[in-house]
């Protein structure tokens, strides 16, 4: 981001940041110290990013992270801990060890308990003053203080709890989202799940409360992280519809999580492979026959790099199965499960979680389609991400940027000269264009477009596909029922109704299409891709 823009943001948010710091510390000197730390982190972060969609959320998240670090600094001070009225439980331990344990345990208290402990023992405030500041009754403050002391005492006694295993914590932190997507409408700013789940801790919090509702303290203990982190993240996730507050101060995750494990994969694979041959025998031959002479078919309007039929059919088969085997319209059913978000938009949040200990290396369930529209260029781009390709999942802005450059190149608005070197390198890096050394024929150009491009609309391209045989419609519903029966047992109760809807149209699902392509490769109907085709396979650019 340009320095002038970052300076303006800092100026606009200076008072808000100070207000945040003062509300957290309730001490003018500490608030000023915290404010300077937050401003430094925000400013340096702004200078490193190109664009910030939601400045409020961006600064809020950084402020909370800085505040958490600030708390740790406070709790690490022996001067403060010396005021904590606590009799050592293990007399054989020296004072440094006791303080070290106290520092660790204070961070695991709930928000109210932390505030009350700091005010009473560190700032030496009376219970009446604490109650007034926190808008609580004096009895409630006394109860929180009593519970905090007991919790610390119990945890210190339990050496197993105090010696939290770094190995166990590391294993828990590995359970993160491998793919994130949302069905429905995003906010007007196009903010997606990656923005809200950019760090591991927020993902682990969501997973922790997925199968059963938990309190912030329960989640913090399970993940071995301070409650301060958990509470701030939960507040942010609840505010944006990714978690719900339940009775008894518990929270439950409102995301549909596909947890990939070996047992489930094997059951699903066994069922899917029974149906793969049906598709391969009854529909794929019709598709291959329809497109074998695609260049001579009137109004086909399809470009495939140096007329590579095999490369074309990789994308045509995957795309056509996605469109043609979406037999039952589930949009109305899905709308009942969509959640309104504070930032705008209404959608269903979906994530995949892979446990390396329980899942195979190939992740069929993480295969996803995206369709992006660029109205100012009248372009649409379809991409199918799976283990069949070598491209990493890209955010929307990154794809838009690359296609924007490619469109200019196709329309001769970018020429091969030093001023455009960075743009051309971006396309080369993603194999959107390929040097002539990989060409079958050299027509004098230094590069060629390495994508499937059509001037057809989505509707016109779909008209070129052969109709689905009627018998396959009933077979499709049979498959849906079998897959739901398997998946149901792996979903929490509050997501089983949604699971039933999500298990419809399995023939068009990403995981089924990957199995189809693997079968076609194994039987020789399709040939393996060349290395430079693996970043642009299963991708179609619709342009005027």
C-alpha cells in the first residue's frame, strides 16, 4: 500500500485505537503504551499489503493480537506477580518456578476473571471499585475472584495440566482447513472465508466447537492457548455468522466441515467406483463423439492450444459432468441454511479439514469448482481445482489480475517489451502463456495462449453437450442416497439436514469427477497431461 494511504488510515483510526487500548487496560499509561504498539503493527502491516477490503476488521484483528501479546508482557512481570496473594503449594519449588506457573495460568482465566485478578492484585483496587468499573455486582466480582484463585490452585496442583505437551499442542494445530468456500452471496466487497480464517488459531477454534458446543475456556484448554486469544476470535466469528452462541455460555460452529478420514474415504470410494463405469460407458463416449471434430462443427467457437484434442477433452469432460449431472436443483433447499453476515452477503460456509494421520494423500473431497465473472471485460472463468492439476488455489483477486492481463494480451493491448516484463512473467509463471519451445509448430510467435478459450456463453456451450440418458437420472438418485447414508454418521446433529442436501447430485461433485478422470486415464481414453498443461487444465475462459 502507498505510504500516503497508510498515513491517512492511521490518522483516521488514531482515536479509535486509543479508545480500544483504554477500554482494555483501564489505565492511561498502559493505554498509551498499548496504543503505540498497535499503531506500529498496523502501520508496518499496511505498508506490506496491496489492498485492505475492510479496514475496520483488519485493524480490529491486529489490535487484538497486539493486546494478547501485551497481556503476556504484563503477566511476565515478577513485580506484578509478587502482589498476587497466593501461598506456594509446592514448598520444594523456588519462587521463580511458582511465578512461571502463575504467569501461565493467569492467561488461561476467562475474560472477567483476568480483569478482576489484574485490578485487585495488580492495581490494588477494592471490590466495590471493580464492580463499578465492570458494571457487575460486588457478589459477582467476589465469586469470580474466588473461582480464579481456585482454578489456578487446582491447575498448579495438577502437574500434568501444567506441563502441557508441546507435541500434543502441535498436533492439534495441524488440524486446519485445506479448502474454504461459500455457497451463496458474498459481501459487496467480495470478502471470503480466507479473510476471516487467515490464521491457524481461528480455524482450530471453529473445528473444536464443531461436533459439540463448548465454552471459551473449554476451547482454550483443548488448544492450549490463552483464553484471551480464544474470546477475541470467538467474538469475531460470532459477529460474522461462523459461530453461534448457545445456552450456558457455550459456542457452536456454524460451518459445514468436511472432515476427511481414511475410513470414510474408503467407504465412499467403494461406492463411487461402482458408478464410475456407468458414466464412462454410457455418457463419456457420447461426449467424445460429439467433440471429435470440434473444429468443423458450426458455431463450436472453441480454441485449444495447437488443437490438442486430449487437452480440450480434459476440461470438456470435467465441465460437462459438472453442468449436465446437476440433475436436481437444490438452490431452494440450500437457501434455508444460508446465514446472513454482518458485512453483507448470505451464504453457507464450507471447509475441508484433513487429519494427516487419518486421511490418504489424495484428497478427493477437497476438489472444488469456481466460476468468476469480470463484467468490465464480459469474461467468465471456470476453474476446477483438484489433485489432477499443479496449480495452487488462488484467491479471487489473484485470478482476476491474471485473466485481466491475459485478456489484454489476446487483444494485442500488451506487447512483448521491457515495460511489460512483470505482467508477462506473471502469465508465464502460471503457464497461461507458454514459450514457443513447447510448441508443436512454430508460427513465429514467442509465446502462445495455453488455455481453453471459447466465445460461446455458458448456455451455448452447454447446448453442445449430449443429453443425459433418462435411465441415469434414477441411478443418480440411488447414488445420492448411498453417499448420504455414509456421510451422515460423520456429521454433528445440527448439520445432518444440510448434509442430506449436500449429498444430492453426487454425479456432478468434484470427488466423483476426479474418479472419472482417473478411470479414463487408466483405460487409455484420456492421455496424461504434459507438464506445462497441468496448471491450466480444467479451466475454460468464456469471452466475447
